[in-house]
């Protein structure tokens, strides 16, 4: 082979490798998120064989099978928070601890369950984090307003995806399950708080909204956000996600109440309602939901 041809081959190889490097360097980034209402650990569930100790291995396995980068949980008390931290050691958990939880050291449920967020430490860098309560005194932990049956809150994280350098925000909440007025007020607070960010800034809002897509709550959110599931399926409701451990045998006319909403420079590529059960036992009285998201 002539020296000229050898040089040409080397040049072509350099161009090829450079194109791969540049493509990787310019990656916009993608993440997979799961929202999971794991049902609070109740003693009465244990009498039915559906207690936290009966279900937790199923919960962990169903979540691991989805291979998420971020896990948004609802209905978590201390024992569940500790179990998740032990089960997902490559993740960092934020959002459980607070003054409203400190008095309760016996592991019981005192009508306050939290919405911690777990993120993969190898994929993301934590930029900032916070929490506010869905009440007229959002700075006071455990505060209740507007006839809400429980103290409700929002946990949020600002993360940077290490491979792309993209920063984004994840919020996790659980709206009231009884008062329609409270749900609307709680929704309005979330909308106002998130609207302070620039339109293109990526935000992800996950949780149990105790409202389906025909409700005023979800319709209000959709005015500012996109439903990661609905965008892919022409906004057709896939059916209930609360099933009371009965799965497809549940008797309900309610639609999907567990959502992952998105706004800013991000698109939904895939979204699912996870209906898995293991050895005949569902991991929770809710189906979990996932979304595969890509940054623009």
C-alpha cells in the first residue's frame, strides 16, 4: 500500500472517530422516571397479607425491572423510606425528613406520608432541592388548608445530567383525596410556583393527583404542562390506576390518576402504566407509571 493511501486511511479514521466524539459530546440527554404510590405501611393491611413487609420485595422488583433513573414515591413513612434507601444504594433519597416527622419515632402512620425522590447518583449531580407545603403557610411543615384531609406537600430537586450538562427540575406531589376545593387550590399553588421558571426550562411533575384527565385539576395543569402519557396516545385515558390490590378486577369508573407531566425543552418518547404483579400479589393498590423523556 502506498504512503499516500495510508495517510488517507488515517485521515478518514480520524474524521470518523471525531464525529462519534462530537455526537456524544452534543447529546441532549434522556432520562427514565417512575412515579409510584407504594401505599403507606398500615397495620390493618398486614392482617390481609398485604402489609409493607409482605409487599416490599415486590415493590422493589417491579421498580428495578423498569430500570429508572429517577424514582418519585408517594405515601411513604419512615420504615418505607429506610427500606428504599437500603434497597437502592446507587440512588440518593431526598424529601422525607422534616420537623413534621421528627415527633414520630415508633414507625407508625400519623396521617402524614411523604413523597421522597430518589435519583441515580452516577447519572446526576444535585444542584439544589426544596420542599413546600400545599397550604396558605407553605413554609410551615405539616400545615393544612382549604379543607384538605391531610397535610400535602411538594418535594423538588434541581439536577444536572452529567453526560449532557442539562439542568432540569423534578417535582413530586400527592394531592388531597377528598376535598375538590383543596385539590384545586393545591394545583393552583403548584402552577404558580413552577411558572416562575423560564418557559424553556425543563420541569417534570410526578405524583398521585387523585383526579383523572376529565377533572378540573388535570385540565388546569394541562393548560401549562404536557401529559407524558397523553401526548403519545391521543389523550385517551388508559383506565384506572387505583385498583385496591384487585388489578383488573377492580370495580371503578375512575380513570388514570397517577401522572408524569412535563414542560420546557423536553419530549416524551415512551410512557407506560405498569400492571405487574409477583406471585399473585400486586406491589401496591396503585399501578405505577413510567415515562422515557428526551431533552431537546
